[in-house]
């Protein structure tokens, strides 16, 4: 398959290029940095230098590549985690405007498969939560797959030498799970170190766990006949 990877020079992008190439796929790697084009070529991708906010140029790039799938790993995050708050508006913009532009380009190219990066943890009310909700809404409306990743950790992430709290996923495992999701039907996938589950399945599992805990603390709930005998 020909895969158009948006955000190819980000933390997960190079790993995806490697795994996709191992799997026999051809990859176009989108980056806004001309300086990174040669590096992406060395990794085995066809570099595409384009600003995702230039909707026409992006559409032209995707249409000309004729991909069978688009993977959306676009972010606008600082190198230092302490600066995340200062980048919140910028990151929200790429989640909304960048996503809309990329989906419009995919639609113009007749792409049937779209995967988009989201997060597996609840965000506080505000522009961050709103932008995540819009990214997921637009992706699902397209018929794509939302990838709710746990917090990345490992080389090149914010957590290079320690493990973050849950939900979390080691960066190599995240890349592997993403490639595995390439043929998944539309829906929301939650990707953590515990594996990949559909969001509705995760919700049901949580409900089952809550019910089991309630049964354990309430003998009558665990044994309905006991209540009848009283």
C-alpha cells in the first residue's frame, strides 16, 4: 500500500516509516521542515515538504501521491515538556485546522483509510479538550480510525528515563500498534501497554470490573437468591 504519513518527522514518525517499509508499503513523509527532507529519504520515505495549513498545497501533494491510506500524526509540541502550556493554542490549531485540511486532501484523493492520533486520557475543559473532540468527530465522520494513545515513553519522548502514569505506551509498541491498526474498520481504538482495544470494549470492561467489585462487597448482589430467602 502507498501510505501518506503526516507528521513524519515527529517522535513516532520515523518508527512508522521503518515498520511500514518492512511491511512492504511505500511511504510519503510529510514535514514542514525542508532541512528534514534528506533525513526522511534516508529512512526510506519519499519526502514531502509542505505546511499543513496551506490547504491547496497539501491537497495537491496528497492527490499526486495517490495513497491508499493516510496516517495523521501531526502535532505542534515543544521540545521541553515544561513549555506545553505555552503551545496549547498552537497544538489545538493543528488538531482542528490541520485535521480538516488533511481530511479534505484525503477526500480529494479518494483515500479510503485514515488513521488519526488522539489521546487516551481525559483533558481538562478548554481549547485542548475541544480540539481533541473535533479531531475525533471529523475523523469518525470521514470513516477513519481514531487512535487514542497512552502517554508515550522511551527514546525521543518526554519520558526518556522514567515511566509516566497510566494510560501509557512505550513508543516502539505504539508504532507497532499503529501499523497493526492500518486495516481496522472505522472506530476508536485505545492503544496502551495493555494492548489495543476498541473504546466501546474498554468501556464495557470497566463496567464489568465495577460490577464485579460491587458483587465482591455485597454478598446479596453476588447471590440474588440470598435476598429472596430473607
